[in-house]
C-alpha cells in the first residue's frame, strides 16, 4: 500500500514527463503523445496519471503492480504512446511465464497477440511488428505454427533486407517444423532458406565497416546454415526439385528456385538438373545471370563455343561493372584455352576500360604475349621480342594495382631471362633502349632490351 500511495503522488507531480519517454532497445522514437479526452474517451489527465503509475512500477520491474494501470491505458488511451505496446509485451509475457493455470495462460497469450495487433493499428510498422509477433506466437503456441508461419512470410515480404535476424532464423525453423509434420511441402523449406540467407548475405556485405553488426549477421547466417545443413544434401535437393521440374519445366518461378538453391548449396554437378533448369530459364526469361550460369555450365561440359557466346551475352546484359568484369574474365579464359589470343586480349582490354586499376587484366595480356613466342618466330629474333611486350604489361600491372606487385615481379624475373643477348642485338644493328614494334598478332611498340 505504501508503494501505491508513493507512486500516486509521483504521478500527480511528474505526469508531464511521460511525453518525453523513448525506448532505445528497439531503436524507435516512442515519444509519448497523450491523447485528448475526445480521442481517448476519457480525461487526458487520467490517462497521464495511469501512464505514470504503470511506468513507475515497470521501471522497477514490479510488473504485476504495473499490469492493472497498463491495462487501463491500453483500453482507454490506445494512441497515447508506443511505449504502451513495447512495455506491454514484457508485462504480459512475464505473466504468461509465471502462471501455471492453463486457461489463464491461454487468455494471456491472446492478450499478447492483441498487443501486437493494436500497435500495428495505431503506430504502423507492420512488417517489423509482425516479425516480433510471429516469434512470440510460435514460441507460446507451437501447435498453431501455421498461423505464425504466415505472419513470418508477410513480415519478411514487407521488411525485405531490413528484416530482423531473429525473425529469419525463426521463420526457417518454423518451415522445417511444419514440413516435418506434413503441413507444407519439403521443397518450401528451401524456398524460405533461399530468401533468408539472401537477406543475411546482403546485411553481411553492408556491415563490413561495423564490427558489432557484422558479427551479429555472421551469427545469424551460421544459425540459418546449421538449420538447413542436415536437410540439404545434394541428392535430396535434386530428388525434390527433379520431380517438380518434370511436372512443370516451364515454371519460371520454380526454375529460379532450382538454379538459385542448387548453386548456393554447390549442387550444380549432381546429375543434370541444374543444367536443364538453367537452360530452360535462359530460354524463357534470358537474363545476365542465366547467361553467366549457362556459360559456366558449358565450360564444365567443354562446350567452349557456346560458353563464349553465353559469356558475351552475360557481359552485355550485366549492369554492374563487377559482374561485367566477372563475365569478361571467364570469356578471356575461354579464348585463351582455344588459343584465340586476339579475342582474349580484347576481353581483357574491356575489363581495363571498366576498371583501369585492374592489374590482373594487364597480367593476363602479358601472359598471352609470353605464350605467343612459338607463334611469332618470324620476327627478327626468333620470337623473343614478345617477352619485351609481355614485361611491359607486367610493369603496367603493378603500377596500377599494388595487390599484384609480387606476382608481376615474379613474371618479370621469369620472362626477362628470355630476352636476346647483346650480341644478337649487335649483329642486327639494334640498340638497347630504342623503340621496336613487335609484329605477329601483338602489334605493340616496346623498348629493346638485352638479357643480363
């Protein structure tokens, strides 16, 4: 009783402070804006008094004392402050955890879910709040996980990359539980997995400069992978999606799921499902990614002619320079393997146009020149002039990109040993330091150098 009297007095003298309350643990500005009598259905002074009473009890963790005052505010002043709903979750969940009466517990769970619904009604943030509601729903009522699963799906749809990490983990875990009792098809687990791990990857990439946030998202992804790992053997995935592919081989949504999940789980070489699905997807809905995947698969099948065509498509369709460069490196590699050195150099030069600081592209061109010695023996020195041009590219590589300096220096040391001796230059009236145009397919001007 003394506590109640004391807190009542505090409420009368300090009720105006409530409008400044905020909640930091949700990173929301939960400023308490007390409603007027016309909107609350009661006197605003009474709302403030009841708000103050419940908040004082709440701050000292006397949740049972806070509950009747909180409930009055919840019913009579629903728009007063977002704190009502944030605090209400703690107040009601504590009562749920403490009660042993199953009927009362069930009613309290209803109240808890109502708190979330009313928060959405008056303060919005539907995607975020549904995520929190879903976690409590599946935690307190696992037998009714189907409803929570639907809420998880809507939350993630609304929040996208802003989804909370805990929501992603619970969402996937709920999918696994429902599949285990036959409530959803097992393939749906992997559809959910693809969504949540993509969001985790996005946030890991965004958090590179924030160590704490990065650690949090790495842990989220680890939890996601731990859930899926026992279920996602390549054999199982191919069996599940092979049947679906046979039934609807032109379903683009299914094809995107198959290619994404098999690629992510490194199951692209398990049978030919990945190849067939990717091929169909590229026919039905050609994109940069499907072209790139078809190029990779064609390389694996040693179909280098088609691989080059797909990589050209990918390099043209990609809009991000990093993706374009990825496709162009693959294209240059294809041309190198088919000894089409001119086209390989063209691809490398396109990389340099996109990123002048791409040292690896210069090294690639240097390697192409060095490989050409036996093809360019008609020059004045039996093909040795190609090494001057090659070393020029290695020098250029390390001048624009420090990360390749060690590799460039090793190649400079390796190929400079093949320079012609001074005597060969003398008998051909060639002066060290003079310019020289390397012919053959290279056609570049370089500097004459002798071996040391």
